[in-house]
C-alpha cells in the first residue's frame, strides 16, 4: 500500500506545477497580444509573475523534501532557503496590495494624470519587489535563529 504522505507530496508537486504552467500561459497571452497592453493587465501579469516565483520555489522545495532532504537543510542553504521562502510568501499578497493601491489612486483621484501613467505603474510594481526583498533580509543576517528553527522542525517531523 502506498504511503499517504508520499501521495500528498506528489499531489502538492503536481498542483504547483499546474499553477506555474497556467500562470505562464495566462501571462504570455497578455504579453504577446498588443490589445491587452493596459495598466490593469500589466498588474495582472505582475500577479502571475508572483505566482510563478512562489510556485517555482515551493515546487523545488517539495521535490527536494521528498527525494533529497539531506541536501535541502544544510548550513549553506539554510539562510538562503528561508530568505526565498519569505520572499515567495510575501509576493502574492503584496502584488494584490499593489493592484488595490493602484486602482484606489486611479478611482479616488481621477483628475490627477500621474496616477494613470506607466511611470506610476512601474513605481508600484518596483516598490512591491523591493519591499519584499527588504522584508526578507532578516533571515540572511539572523542565522542562529534560523538554525534552531530548522533543527526543531526537522526533529519534530521525524521523532
């Protein structure tokens, strides 16, 4: 009989792969068709890109967890792993927040032409990516806490 945890991890891997594929197809459809080059669609591509980044991280994480766990939690990869996990966890909520702020500024201040420009759109998207990179930085500099968390999680899963 198959192990239920292995079945669940294979389902997670398949679902993250499907999420990446559909996000890629949807964003390419928007980017390759000139009729869809509007502000709202560019924000939708930003959300798709956030989903692709998050899905790629978790796809690789669960594949490594299932098939090569010894190489997943090493001293060299520990800081970088938690940095990427924090970044991928924050990308989607922040991209939805950027979409909301952008739409709010356009609706609340319809007379202000700056909020309707591509420069404001680029500022919103760039600020999202910069803020998520900055929020994730404490995991790079606080290695003692990360080592303890990894060790406790690893021990609690197997004992």
